[in-house]
């Protein structure tokens, strides 16, 4: 069974940084587009960032210039470097994998999520 496991969440003050990791197993990692979504309390799950298997990237307007997505195919891992965090970034962050591009609209597998809390 395919598994996506997130890690790296935590509590940070506004202006700080975190790096999220997502380790994939039982998945042909290099064939998949990988990405991140988030869901804040009382809100819908929203797209954050994606990186295609051809290394094309996309970011939501709210995180452009602050977040960077990357992947290491040898480690079957995708990362999200989050800098200059804001309180409105507080959410559960979910790793996602999909065969179709744009991944924003096509997700085949989800991780369980990792909590990111940004204090003001």
C-alpha cells in the first residue's frame, strides 16, 4: 500500500522557518507529481505548492517568495521549506501525490498531515 508520511511540523514564532518532509513508500516516486496542501480550522483544504516529476513548480499566491518545494528522488522524499512564516500559515499540512498535472486538481494519495502553528 502506498504511504506518504509527513514530518517537521511544530510551533514557531512569526518570521521563523520550518522545513517539512514527506517520505513516500511503495510508490514509483520519480513518476509522480508531489505537492503540499493545508487546512486551517474552519476552512477548506487549500493548495500550497506542487513539483512535477519533470521539476516544474507551482505556488499559491499566498506563499510565493516565502516557501520553496524540492524533491530528492533517491530518498523518495519531497520537502517544503517555509520561511518568514505568518500566523495565517497556521494549519495542518498534507503531503500529496498525483500522476496528472496540474496536481492542484489531481491528487491520488494523501498523507496524514503535520501541524504547523505560527504564533504572533
